[in-house]
C-alpha cells in the first residue's frame, strides 16, 4: 500500500490541487463562507480529493482564532450580520462575548465527513490536515489560537502535534489525547443501534435512538434528578420521566444529520490516539469534574504529559460533558484568560 | 376500576386459591423446587392468577434466609447436591460460604414475569406480595433475613414496608427506595432498542444489544480502562476494544431470556417508589461508591430515612453496580456481620 512506502511517508498529507481554482469569497461582509478542495491522504482510507467548507468571520487583519466543536457542530459558530441564523456557540462568540469578532477573525470548518458522503474511517489527524490545507488556501500562516471543544479539542491536539509551528496556543475543552475505552464502548453500541435500524431500512429511527443514548453520556444523573419526574405507567407501558425530552432531541438530530456522517464521526472520536509528548505549543486544558464521557483523569494525564507551557482548569458542572455549551460564565472566563495570552488581549 | 374501590383496598393482595392443590415437593434432598399458584392483585394490571416458582435449600428447622438478585437472577441461587448446576451467587451461598445451607434454609423465587408470559407492568411491591404468598404456602411465618441485591434489594424494601412483621432483618445491597431518573432513562432506551429490533421481527437482536447497553451501566470506566484495548480499524469500520466482550455477553443473555421478561422486569425497576419511613425493621444498607446505576447518594438518603435500626456499609469497587457479584470478600464480610445479627450467628 502506498501509504507505507518511504515516499508516501515523506509526502505532505494535504495539498491544494493545482488544477483547482482559488477559493471564492462572497461579497465583502462581516462573515464569508467558502469551500476548499484538498488532496488529502487519509490515514485509514488513502488518498482522497475532498471539499472542506469553512466560514470566516470578524475583523480583517486581526488575530485568527479557529473554533471547533463536537461532531455535530458545524462551521457556523455564531450569528453574524451576513449569516444571521443562530450558531452553535453564540454564547461565547459574538460582539461583547469572550471571542469577539470585532477583535479577531474567527475561522471554522465543517468536519470532513459531516455531509455523509465520505464513508470511510476518518482519523482526527486527517481533520487537522484539512485545517492546515484551509489555512494554506486562505493565506493564513499561523493561528493565534485554536479553541476546540469535545471532538474539536481532540482535533486541536492533533493540529498542535502535526502543525505546531502554525499555532500560538491551543485551548482544549473536554477533549483529550485519547478516547477512553469505556466511552468507545458506549459509542460503538450507539453505532450498532444505527445498524439495527438500517436492517429494517430505517436508519433514521436508529440514528434518533443512538443520539438519545449519546445524550446520556453528555449529561449527568444530577441534572436528570433535578429535571425529570419518576417513571409512570402510560397505556400499559412504563415511561421514564426523561423520555419525552430524549425523544425530542433524537428526532431533531436525525432530521439534520446523515446516518453515515454520525457513524463516521463517532468512529473518528474512537481513533483519537496521540502522544501528548509530541506537543510543545502552549495548551490550556479545560476539564469538567463531572464529565462522564471524557474522564477528568484523562485531562490530568494530558496536562502532565504536554511538553510546552500548560495550564489546567477544572470546572464543576452538573451538565458534565456538555458544560462547554451550558456553563456560559465559567467557560467565558477560561476563554478570556487563554485568548488574552494568545492574542495579546485582542480577542 | 375495582382496585380503586374501598373493598379492593382492604382485601389482601395475595392469597392461595382454595381449589389449587398444595405445593408439591420433590423427593427429600438438600434442596427442593416447587411452584405455588397465587391469586395476586397486581397494582398496575389488576387481579391475576400466577404461578410462582421457588427453590428451598439447606437445613430443616434452621433460620430462613430469602436470597434475591437482579432481574436476570433466578431461584437457583447456588449449586447443591440436588441441583448441581452453578447458581448465580455460588460465591456467597454454599457450604463454608457467608450464607451456609448447613446453618440456614435458603429460599428464593423466580421473579413474576421472568418466564415472559406476564406481559403487564409489574410493581416491585407485587413481587413482595408474591414472596408473602410463597411463605404462606410453605408454612413459613417469618424470614430471619432477606438478602437482596439490585432489584432484589428493591423488592426487599417493599417486603419490609408491606410485610414487616414477617421479617427480622433486611440486607439491601445496591438497591434503594427509588429508581434514579437518569437510570430510568437509561433503561427506557434499552427497552426502545428491543422495540426497534421487534420492528424487523428480530427482538433477539435488539435484546442482545439492550443487554450490552445495560452492562455499561453495571460496570465502570475504571474497569474498562484496565481491561480493554483502544479502538482499531477492522475491515473499514472502527471497532471498540470492548466490543467482542459485549457482543458475547449480549448473545448469551438473549439466548436465555424472553424479550417480554426483560422488558417487563426492566420496567419494574423503574416503578420502584416507596417511602423509607414506612419501614421499621432492621436494615443493612450496602452501597458501592462507584455504582453508576444506583448512585450512592440514594443509599445515603435511604439510610437516613429508615425508621428502624439501620446500618450503612459503603464499599469501593471498580465493578460498580456489579460489585455484589464480583467483590466476594467484601460482600461476604457484610453478609456474615448482618446475618449474625439476624439469625443469632446461625448462618
């Protein structure tokens, strides 16, 4: 296989195809979207020519901050004048927020595989290469900061290891250098639920149910205890107090997600495996004590093994893994502190 | 509905039908099995005539200890000369073990619903009534001890509340007065997986997968981290390190369990809801700090609210909820201490 040959090993894993036109921006505005076509050498699936969609918002010439979320997040991080619909992280990104588009440029991508057309194992390192390819296309030498949450933090660690010269500081929130074996088992069963649905040609049903299972890993018993009533008999069946809520979340997710995208990005989390010792850029490691998906002990291990300047911030939250979406004030505090260090206070 | 009428409210919820023959024992041996037919008034399904299968082992005339396990446990608690196959709790029950058939009589039942023929909501209190009916049939006035694990502990608490005059001491291991809303959600999703399988007429597949999900709630990340390797790409798919093990467990469970039995007994756990203040018999509450299914805080609340003499024992175990099956020495210590109090050292 060509990947194993010395020539392939030294060749870059990403590049802009010569015959492709340069990226096209929309009319000047406070945010723009584009698509870069890259030739990537995927670690588990070989060479592929793939589009990578990005969004770039904020002040021209300002420090560049890449923002990346979980596997269900996309390039639309926050609402802007140009793209007014809600983003997935409006709580932290926007005017007056911790990441302020008046003071920095905010770059983000849709994950490789997010549109469901790439049906192959995707390594988190492949995503890091895709980001490097987008930087090339946009003429951005270096990120002033990379802020990643969950899967985005895993990819950020890969970017720091593979492309460290292009990064001033990484903020890795609720994602570490490895997938925990218990969490991998949990995700594997979610994928099996999708497969069970597919057997009856109803992947959507399976996907909605898999999402509900995933939500249990994102939240905590403490939150559910506050929020949901005890089970009750309804029409001869027992129904848990949280079932209506979970049903709703599952259906909403299945409406907007291709089953293949879920399967391949879920798998991708499980392929996370890097040596923190390979990273020497400054990293802020942010962990949640109650996180049931990314155990806080893994964040401790990560912080201990990084080679560069390392900061560790441990937050408490009844929202567990989802704290990065819910604990607005605490996360903003960590971001302001970290970005002040990376961008000279500009963000 | 007759259950709501005053007459129904004061009528006993269980009795031996007059026209039924007395229970038949097998030839004299160190253990015997039988079946009692009871008229029960199920709390969510009304009057039913149901068989209750039991096993009784050990010394004639000795103190009687009822032993009850989780929803997948049955009346065959331990191997005996008469029934030599392995039981589900040979680690604790047997000659020289914490519960020794040379010193006590060991009574156990198959749960109502365990054979899959009772397709109705089953309250844990219904199980307690069934046990009282079996005691009547066997001419046993009072249990010297009831040792229950998981669902068996929940039923034990119901028995203590409803039939406290017939019990000297309860040992409730890893089961409390309520189902935690988060754990109920987890079980509800397992039941939905069985339903998804049923849609394609493959309940067995769904059941096997539901069991795998249940196992994640019985164990802990710490155990999986010690035991399983990281995920790997196998034939173009990512496979978690624990997947072979979980597959095996799921298939084995599906081979021996009727889907309806799983569904109705899983539901039954979620119907657990009693006031500990209704219990004034002595109780030993045993909890596992790492239990992810029955949070240790619920055991603390139970111990604080019981009205009788209460002992609390908190163990540590990487096996979480399954510690009662795995932590042989620690559980034996608790049992010996508790049974000495209940049976005057006879057990």
